[in-house]
């Protein structure tokens, strides 16, 4: 599945592809600095010094530091949306693959997303800014938690109808499946941040998928 991060592209808040090299460099440097030090600790001067341009030149591309952050958030939300299956394709997907294949592939897509260096840095920004910035909280709560859980609930409802899952409330099944994974992702990112091995966390995620299926999957 091709995502924004795979292509190495950035879009402005209107969804238009950014083609100016300096504007792209500003975003990449800002992502790097914000992820290391936090938004408030980084100045326009810090960004332009790393990019190698005058401070005044930055304003030819972004009205403010806040707009830079908004653009970063916009691209992150686009990437998250890419790894969530489109609702109008779910019927085709669930009839083509069984639930184990669906969950395994979904996990791999998410891991590929979060292991991309640029996206990994933006995840750190989201974590750092959640307390300070309502927009970061909204992304985590709405795009990530609610967006993924709502999609998985619909998927589980379809697999229940196909006789592959026990007949329970799809929303509760989604919560039971997804919330432990969210916590494991938190641990994964924190370990990556400290340069620690993540193989154990990845194995835990795989085992969680198998455990969930052992509890709720109907034998074919």
C-alpha cells in the first residue's frame, strides 16, 4: 500500500503537492527539530539555520511556525488515512481474505507506516504536543484511536456475518482487539526513541493477534 511517507512527498493544508525544494526542506528540518525538542523549544531561527536560509525567506513559504506544524499534522493525517481501509472496499476485502489474513496485513501496514523515519518523528511530535496542543490531541483521539477502532468494528461486524467471528458487539470486539495494540505501539515508539530493541514488542503484537483470534474466531 503506497502512502504519503513512501513517496517522500508533502502536501500543503489544501491538499496540493509541495514542489518547492526549500519548502520541503523547511518541513523536514522542522519535523526533525520538533521531534527532538518539542514545538515550543524550537524557533524560526533554529529552523532557518538548519535549512541554510534567511529567516525572512521562510515567510515566503509559511506564514508562521504554527502553519508549519499544521502542515506536518495534515500530512500525518493523510498517511494515517492511507493505512485504514476505505469503507467502500471493505466488502470486497473481507470476502477475499479471512480474518487472520486481514489482521496480520493490517498490523504489517501499520508497522511499515510507523517504521518510516519521517512518520516515526511525527509520532513523537504527536506524543510531545498532546498536553499542550488540542490539535495533536484531536489527531490521536479522532484519527488514530476512533478512526481505527470504528473501521475495525465495521470489519468485525462483516466477519461475524460471514461466520468467522463469534457474535459479540463489534464495537466491544474492536476495543478488546485494538486498545492493547495502541499501548504496545506506545511502548514501541518509546523504545525506539531510546535506541532500545523492539523485537520483543513486535512479537507481543503478533501474539496478541493470535490470542484474540483464539478467543473469538469461529472454527471454519
